[in-house]
C-alpha cells in the first residue's frame, strides 16, 4: 500500500505541476480564456489512461494461469524499469521542465485551441500512461483493495498539493521532495522487480521456484504455509516495499543487485559543470 501511495504521490504531483505550469503560462500571458483547452486535453488524457487500463485488464482476465503469470511477471519487470527511468529522467530534466513546457505552449498558442489541448493531452497523457503501467503490475495481482487505495490516496494528495502550490498557499522544496521520494521508489522498484521474477518462476519460464533464500513470513513458525503467512515482519515488508517475505534465491539476488547498483548511482552528486547553472525550480510564481 505504501509503495503504491508513493508512486501515486510522485507521479500525480508531476502531472499536477505540468498542468499548473501550463495554466500559469496562460495566466501570465493574459490568455485566461484559453485555459479551458488545457483542461480539455487533461480530461482526454485521463480518459485515454482509463480506457487503456480497462482494455488491458479485460484482456488479461481471459488468459490462462501460466499466461497470466508470464504477462504479469513481464509487466512487473517493465514497471521496475519504468520507475527507474522516470526517477533518473526527472532528476536530469527537472530544472528545465518549466522552460521547456512554456516554449511548447508559446508555439501552441500561435497555432490555436487544438494545439493547446494537444500539448496538455500529450504531456499529461505520458505521465498517466507511465503511472498506469507501473501501478497495474501491483494492483492486478493483489488479493485486496489496499494497493488501489494507496495509489488513489497518493494521487489525491498530489492533486491537493499541486493546487495549493499554484495558489501560493504552500511552498515545497521540489528538489528535496523528488530526491527523497526517488530513493524510496528505488526500494519499491526493487520489490516490484523481485515480484515479477517470482511470477515468471511460477509460470515456469524461469527456474528456481523451489529454492527459497529465507522465510520471514512468520518469525514464530518453523516453516512457511498459507496458514502462517500473516507474520508481522513479512506483512510489513510486503505492504511497504513490495518485498516477498519468502523469496527465492533468484529474487533475493536480483533485489539486492538492483539496490547495490541503482541506489548509489541515484544518490551520488551530479558532476560540477564549468559554468554555474542557475537553480531553476520546476515551478516558480
């Protein structure tokens, strides 16, 4: 649930900031009447994400168990890749995002309402499809509504923060926010990767399903079974970072290797440039 909340919060805030930047540009250039076209693009992007999510879910339900495990595992691995790409992309482009979007809006204004709606549709739609792809792999295999509730809560909080930032009611250090949430999401992505490998093992596309590295699903039990799988430690890890409490050796090695490689790369300081670059926030008033 916490992992999905973080994904919904981060991706939702990115989308909210994009919409805020687009609207703020129209307000600044005295084109308030054209804000409605931005909202048209946002609504169309939202409808596209819902449609794609629904179609994929319906198609998935028609598959055999082995095919479901294979597709689900592959999409979980893809989701881990998307989270990783998203985090590094945002760190690299955050400073110039506002300038880039305003340039696109300046060009769209001269082309008319359809162009304005298209800019909003493409920018918000990209974020929405990324979010849907990441969340689908965690929601589709869940046995309860917690992942969906977590994602929905994260998106709702993100929308609220975006509105408050736009209205100037609060100030958020976006650099620190994205750095902290990025590090947390790397841990979540490691769990999603391990979960995907387990699905592929269950589908017999990968070996090693019977070779368990350790089992903390119930610290008081000698072994694991569905009846004792509610141990607090295993539940905590599963609910927070999507880590399976009784992983196979392949899962454990992949989880640890991912963290050892990706987390230090993300946390290391960017190389200093010869010419100082002005620190531009993602959103400025």
